[in-house]
């Protein structure tokens, strides 16, 4: 914990408390915390929905008719507020507060100015209101405020960390039912988009400032299938003014998901288009019109304990004067040992995203669009899904109730030795034309989460990046460390 000396003394206590809370969910506190979590609960408590990444995906109508004065959770009184005698008009209020301390040692392999190592504190507050007027009309609004304290690494307090006060979601829904098995929801306004495993489109929750869009969508439900055509413009973050969407960054397409009834698996099929006014990939610049066609399937193999996931996508279109031909593929095979008390799951994963064969002209670099960062290819957030080959393996287990531990090991090679390595924002991490070295390095991640109550979550992690030949031949090449711990309260 010597990095705390980097902070002014009033903030040292805050950072220490956050890290200690997140890092100390030990067995000896299990009994007390379980009693706290269950305090006041009664057998008649309603079956509340789980908190979702997008708060508007929660359905709190399950509290209709419940005696919230006798419910075991005082926050239930905010989740269903009747505004009409028949309770067909009702309001739900929600929010989240998150405090996270982070420390980097040798940030970007020591290629960072003005500091190579730094500790800082990130804060984020979200508040939402969800108004339902009969089952056929709804309005949802969510505000946010994000801050970074004492961050002095490259970029400082960038728009990934700071957005002082703004609107994250603000839309209206019109619901048109077609019997019991079909219906259409028309949605328009500011909204977060999340599809599938979020490898291509997601909210990027770990980032202090989440991604959002302005646009419209039609959510079509037919039986067990959901088909979502949409059109949206990316909202550009202005740290000190109201954020506005940009016509220079458009995303549109159709995403469908549902079960494969002939097999015990689920299937996603999608077509995603981007129209970006200005883009650059490996020396080719201009207007990017890129089409992405892909699919994903996942499921479990009977009662064997095996699970699997496969996703692949191809891209074509134009970038300035050049044509686009790119692709990605990922495969995951896991096994959960049900007999063991900790329910350990081990998995093997392989990720591939194409790179460009030569600078200029046609483009072979895959564009990961608007993914959720931090969920794939290492928690230190250096490597993006572009020009990369990455086998990995991991272990997840639950040694005690509400505590989850995970360990991941990644290895990285360039797919093409004539293209760069890109970070998770799609920017060039290191140019790739000065060496043919392919091995980028390896990353080890350790991660823990603990649910103190259904409202209070703590998590912490540590990542170490071992630099490889490519990093050593293209600039500073010190190994990097990333340590973080957080507490998060949701209601």
C-alpha cells in the first residue's frame, strides 16, 4: 500500500478504506454480513428483479399490490410509487454511487508523461426515474455525474473519467401488443445500447463515463425471439457542458436473439453498420462506411458441466479510397465442477481479430465498433480487439457465499506484422511498421467481488502485464501493474 504516499493526506484515508473494504471479504465476517443482508426480511417479501447494467431493463411492477410498509427492504418504497388509484400509473426511482481507487505502476510500459506511476480516486453517481402510464407508455430519465481526483497520468482528467453533470438516458416507449406472444416497443431518445456479449456494442460500465447514444429503436418480440432494428448517433462527452450527439458518428442495424429450439443453445444474428466521417486505419484515412455481419451461439452441454460460446463476424465496406475486408472470431469452452463446494469453473478461450497487410490502400484491420471495455482481453485495458491473436485461460470459484474469485491468464500476438497494436478505445497503442516482431506480451489478472448486501457490492483486482518482443522493440518496455478497489451502492 506504499502507493498511498502519492496522494495528499486527506485522500489517503478514503483510498485506504475503499481498498480495505473491497479486499477483506474474509470468511470470519461471513456470519455478520449474512445476518445484516437478511435483517428485516420476511417470508412474504416479493421476488424483486436483479439490478441490471441498464437500469431501464428492470421490471419493478412485481411490487404492485405489495404492502411496502412491511417489506424487508426500505428501498422498496422508492421502486414502486403508485400515482393512480388503480396503480396503472406508477413511478420507480433508482440510483447508484460508486467510488473506486486505482493505481498504475509504469503506465503504458513507462511511456507516460508527466508521470509513469500514479494513484487516484474515481467517483460516479447515477440517479434515475422511470414513469409508467398504463402498460402502453413509459418515460425513463437518468442523470449522471463523474469525477476523477488527482489523476496525473497521460490524458489526465479525460472524457473517459470526467463528465460533471449530464443526461445518460432520456427516452419514451410506446408499447403495441399483438396478443400474448408478440409485441413491439417503439423507443426514441437518448439511450444506452447493449447487444449480446457486448464485444461490439455495450455500455462500457467499468469506464467512469459510460457510453450512450441518441436515436430510435423498435424492439420486436415474437415468441422467444427479440429483433431490434435501430438507428443512433454517438453522444460526444463534453466535461463541462451538456453532451450532444454527433452526425459524424452513426451506428445502425438489426440485432436478433433467441433460443435454438432444435438444439439446447441460443443464437444471436446481427447486422451492424457504422458511418464515421473521419477514420484512420494503418495509414488509410477518410469516411468509413463499414458493414458488420455476424452471429453468436452459446449454451450448456446437457448435464456434463460443459458450457460453450462461439462468436464470429465479417466486415466489408469502404474507408476513403480503400475497400474493407476484416473479421473476428472468438471461442470459449468452460467446465463447472458441480460436486465441489466452491463450484469452480475453468475455461479456455481463443480470440482473433484481423489486421492490415500493408499501410495505405485497402483496409484489413477489424473495427470493434463500440464495445464494453474491461470485460475481454485483460483488465489492465491495454489491448483492443484489433490485429490481435489471444489464447487465454481462467478459473472462477465461490469459496464462500457472495464471494467470487477469478484468475485469468492472457497471451497476445499481432495477427499481422505490418499493422499496429490498438488499445481498447481503438487508438494506436504502438505503431507496427518498424519491426516484424509479433509477440506483444502476456497479462495476469486476479479479481474478487463480494456482495455485502443486495445493495452494497465491493470488488478489487490486480493486473500485471509482461512485455514481449514487440513492445521492447517499439519503445519503453517496462512491465506494468494495475491495482484497483471499489465499493458500489445501488438502489
